[in-house]
């Protein structure tokens, strides 16, 4: 891995480089995605079937578009029972964590007869997109569906591409069943996002679409935003490790490569105050690379977006980490909790040498659908909040309104909205 001294120039260049990975920088694909979305919007099922035939090489139709209970039973039968139990234990941890995020409706009743409050209700129907093709991620199935189910969403539908034989990855199907998906459709790509956003004869229209995907899926979610809600327009995966001389270089290298193996656009960055650790981690990464199955992808990822930055002080390292605002941030220092208090921007923070990032990907419970490409500065992990609506409640008695009606009228009139003022004024006309 390349080793660079951290300064203002290298930080600026790094941030510029990382931003190139954002879906917002792939304008050349937008026209293709826009055409797919529009055709699905206007032609419905027929466009979905045509694109599935073209991209997935499967003759999809209204009779085979939805996964059957028999296919789900076959999926379970094809999996190692021990793996199914792992899925169930992971699901229990995810459910337990997200149940703590639940909010309650509240009302504030005052002596003058006014009532103010907030009502919490789940969205009616959620749509979850799950990648297929080169990689299938049952973990993402659990992370998307369980928060929605915990929030009380009435119907959860899932779309995921099938193979040319019409089959869906069995791990994906088992995880969807364990998490509580109501319907599963064999559709992938931008056409799946458009089908959920606008509805077709076969696929119901949803209120919100969540889940990761390739650049076509990301741009399709961006295109349908406003017609439906989305979680985010996610970019490639990324990890940043903050470490001092106390860190184990073998652990650091292993953790960096765990994200680099996702795809060629994944980012793996170490920021350390120890030049010696930098050299050790680079050597360990090279050694690991010779033994890992996704060697070619990892090598390309590190070549494109892998960095070891040597900072003069931990304060400089922390400042850079806050600027990068990484999806995953590991803190491997003498006192990781003290360093954590200075971190403002990160999707998820992993503290200490036994809190490796894959723990969060698969099992701990917090959601692994996280903000990427610096959006941790203003976005949060997927949560129960993504599947609820907050409705304000206002009720004033005549006594309560009389105390403030002149203030409201004055405010409205100052904005030139005399009908607003009149709406209040008529209630206090004297006959």
C-alpha cells in the first residue's frame, strides 16, 4: 500500500480522489437509467420482463415473477442448517438493537386547553432492493427488512435478480423469510427500483425504497426520489482506521483488506501517527494479498483508493478522519474511547482491536446500511426512523387561542398574508 505524509495538500487531494467514487459523478450512466425508469413507469410489467430478458437472460412473466413458498422451502433445504442458525442469531441481535430505537406518540396537554403532540405511524409499504449477480448478501437482507418490520410496516416487498435459470440465491431467500419479507420478486437493476417506485400489474407501488446496489440501482433510486422516499444514494464501501503505535499491524492490515475486497471502487485508508506501523501494515497487507480469494479485486481497490497516511499528531489524524467522514471507522489506539469523543463524522465507529468491522457487517446488531462518500456529515445509518412518519398534532381551545390571536394576526399581516390573519380574526369578531 502507498504510504503518504498527511498534510493539507495530501488531505485535499485525497478528498478529491474519494469524491470521484460518488454516484453523482457517473453522469454517463444517467441517460440509460432514465430511459429504463421511464419505460417501466409507462409500460409496467412488459418493460420489466424485457429488461430481465436482456440483462438477466431469464424469460420473466406474470406467472413466475414472484418467489413461491416452494422455492423458499427449497432454499432452506439447500443450505447448511448450521448457517441458517447463524442467520437466525444475527437476526435476533439486529432485532434487539433496533427495538431500542422505537419511538412513542406523545401529547402535551396544558391548563389553558391547548394540546400539542407528535403521532408516530409506520409507512404502509416498504420496498427493499437486494443485489444478486456477482455477489449476494443475506446480511443486507436482514439489515433492511428487520428495521422495517420492527417499525410496524404493514407490507414489506423485496426485489432481487435471479439467474438465467430463474433461481434466486438461497441464502438471500432464507434471510428474507427469517427477517419477515411478505413478497419477493425476481427483478434486479434499475427496472426493479422503477417497478417499486411506480408499481406495475405484478409489483405493488411502495412508499420507500432501501437497500444497496450497483451504479444503475443507485442512479435509479436518485431518479425516483420524490415519487417515493429512499434511504440514500449509496456509493462504494469504505473503511478508515485510526491507529497509533499500540495497534497490531496484522489486525489493521486484515481489516483494511476486508473492505477492499468488495469491489474495485472500495476505499481502505489507514491514518496513523506511527511511521513504523505504516511500514508494518503495508508489509502485512502485501502478505495477506497472496492468500485471499479476491486478490485481483483487492489489488485494484488498493491501487485506486488505498492509502496509508502518516500524521504528525493524533489531533491531525482526527481532523482528517472528520473531513473524510468514513462509512466505517475503526479506532485502534491506546485509549479508543477518548479518541471517539473527538469524532464528529462517521457512519459506524468500531472501538478496540476486537471490534473488527465485519462484526458490524454480520452480527453485532447495529445497522450496516451506512452513509458513504462523506455523507456521514449529514446522514445516519438505516434505522427504525427510516420507516416511520411523524405527524404533528395541534389543538387549541378558545381560551388558549384568544391569548395569542393578536400575535398571529400581526405576524401574518407582516408577511402580507391577510387571509391568514383573517382566519384567526373571524373567531374573535364581536357582534
